[in-house]
C-alpha cells in the first residue's frame, strides 16, 4: 500500500499540509485575523473533499 504525506494523486495537499500552511501563515502574517484563517482552512478542506 502506497501512501503519500504531501498530497494525493491529483497533487492536492492533504489535511496535515493544510493545517501546517495555516499555522505558518498565522505566525508570519501579523495582520491576518482568526476569521480569515478559518475561512481559508474551510475553503482548502472543501477542495480536498471534491473528487
């Protein structure tokens, strides 16, 4: 069984990559709000659910 930690076959990031990206964005961007971060995470999670 082959598994990839950096994304699926379509090249989309997996859950852990989305969370890591959101964390890094929150740490590095001082003017981003929590609401903006949540909306970005929601959008990216919805995009990986579409097959």
